[in-house]
C-alpha cells in the first residue's frame, strides 16, 4: 500500500518533470547516473564497475555525440533495494541524468527498473545477472551476463566429463535460484543427477556445516554459485579445511566463485577448479590488453580488473555508441532502440545486444584455475560460442 502510494507520487513528479522545459532543454553534457555498491562488504563491485567506466572514458576521451560525458555516482551500500530506488529517483529528478547505469547486485537492479520505466530513462545493467531483470522494464539493456547463460555450459561440461552425481549449493537469492534451476535442468537433460541442493544466506553464511553435509553425501562433485567476493573466499576456505578435495569431491562453479578480484586470496585451494564464465583477465586478445592497460591507468598498476570492470567498460562503450548514433540528443525510447542489435568488441570477445530481449549474447569460456607467473588465473581452454540465456532463445 505504502509502496503503491510512493510509486504514484513519483509518477506525478515524473510526469511534471517530463513536461517541464528544464527537462527538454539540452545542454552540453550527458549525465550518467551510476547506482552501485561503493561501501560495505560488496564495495569491490562498485569500485570495479566505476573504474571500468572511468578507464573507458580515459581511453576514448570524455566526449560522445558532441557532448561531455559526466558520471554521477551513488552508493547503495550493499543489497538495499529501497535505498537504490531512492537514489535512482534523485538521479532522475534532481540531477536530470539521461542514463541510469551500474547495478552490481540483483535486488538493486530490480528495485530501480520501475524508476527507469516511469522516467523513460535507459538503464544499463553492468553486472546484476538474474535472468528476469530485463523483463522488469523495457528500458533495461544488459551488457554483463545472466546466471542461466553461464550455468548451462558448466552443467553440460560436467555431464560430458563423466561427472554424474552432483550436489548444488547456491546463495539464497534470485541469481542463486537461477543457477540452481538451470544446473539441475541442463545436467539432467545430459544424463546427470543432482543428489542434493543447499541454499545459504546471501550475507555472511557460515559454510562449515553445509560443506560437511555435502561431504557426508559423497557426491562426485559440488556445483556452487555465490556472488563474487568475500563469500566465495569463505566457501573455498571451508571446502579445503573440511577436506572435500582430499575426499575426491570435485568443485565446479560459475566464474563468480573464482573471480579475478579474489582468486589470489584463495590461493592453492582454488587450483584446478573448473568454471564457466564470460570474462577472465587471462583472456588473450588485443582488446583485453588495451582494457587492462587503461584500467591500470585509472587504478595504478597491480589492481586486476574482473568481469564487473568489463561490464563497466562495455556499458560505457554502449553509452558512447548510442550518444554518437543520436547526435548527443538522448531520448529514452530512441536510446533503447539504438542499443538493440548493437555489437560491441569487448575485452571478452564480441557481444551482441539481442534486439528481442535487450539481453547480452556472448561466448562463454570453460576455464581452469592455474598458476601463471606466480599468480592464480582462470585459464580458458574451451568455449561455447554465442550463448543466449537458455530461457530466452
Ligand atoms: C547479482 O546480484 O546479480 C550478482 C552479483 C554478483 C555476481 C553475480 C550476480 O557475481
């Protein structure tokens, strides 16, 4: 009820804003409102995304469509849908941004989708990966990935590599449920069986008892999805402390778990883990070399960009292309139309914005954690070409 009223008040304000001359008056700047996690346990998400965006701007100049591009960054402090919604409304109403962008975490992206719809502002999702986000608003365009898109290839890989009985463990929120459901379906279709499924809290899970249960069930492998970062490090620690590796239980996952930002902190415990994902810092291409160089120019040498930084870079690339196509005059509907069907040469390989779904189509890589020149990396050894979210093909 409260929520409905708040939406209604916001709708009135948006209607007034859209018809006001101030909104129509074009100036020399295109403002991008960035809604990201800049503090709290998920702070690396916001820093990776904004550094990726800034790296793109540094490498390509701060103008597109003849206008200056300006970022206005707002912190959601973590998974905080109400706050995300409020800052997005402020960005639209007060800062008059022409794009909303960022979104590390699904709950924040879900909460902002209706703001994008009401204000008719394109919303560029640079990480959040629950399949349904793009269906929440016709103004959402996603450049990152979806959990079903990166999970289906690992389920196929496992079944083809003689793994038949798997236990799954996922974080108990939308992307985790997407991963769990996709793994089960695709693995079964390829002759495998999920023998048990656990869901752990998104925040500060205590992994030891969960991991012990999996060990006692003696599956051939465990498939896991947790959001990148601290949680994944905690899981890896519990997995090796409880001796699952020594008990012969293999670990397979989406690449979120062995994310480039934390893989060195996991160290030897992660060696040999097979994952599927859309980006590895070890990807070999001239575009990736240029990206890593530009990223280092923003952060200083030594910081490794991860898949979220690539999302920030590619999202900015898309915004530049759209601004150029529209000659700097950004209208929400025209901007989304311009983005549909666009192909972008990303540091991960070419990506396409599917005109039917506004979701990303891309190659997904099969990788193995290895030590290269004294550091841990996800080394790609196979790929599945042009993968769509399996629920959207
Ligand atoms: C999400 O909340 O959508 C999310 C966050 C981190 C990931 C993947 C998905 O690594």
